[in-house]
C-alpha cells in the first residue's frame, strides 16, 4: 500500500523517537498506559513502534483507535 494515496479515514500515525503515546484503558477500571517511543520500525515514521511504558516494560506496538500520539517536537516548540 502506498501511504501517499491514503484517504483521511486511512490515515497512518507517524512518529519519531522520543514521542509520547497514551493507550486509553479499554474498559472501566483499566487505567490508561503512557509510554515513550524508543524505536520506529516503519519506513517513514509509521508503525510498528517499540514503546517503553511507565511501568518499565517495553513492547512492540501497532497503535489502534485507542492510542493518542503526542509529538516531542511539538511539545518543545510549544505547538
């Protein structure tokens, strides 16, 4: 699939090392999980990502609709 031809509905997350990601809890009583992207395995910033979570665990992640990406560069520039 060529990522240049994706529609808005097919948009792919693009991240860089150091970006933050939050995975929302999937049901009541399951807390959100916050992590830092430590490796990007996609060719142009797309998934999968190696993420180090706040509890110290590192996992390979293909973010779903419950994931929120926060760019480290946007936070540094105040955007």
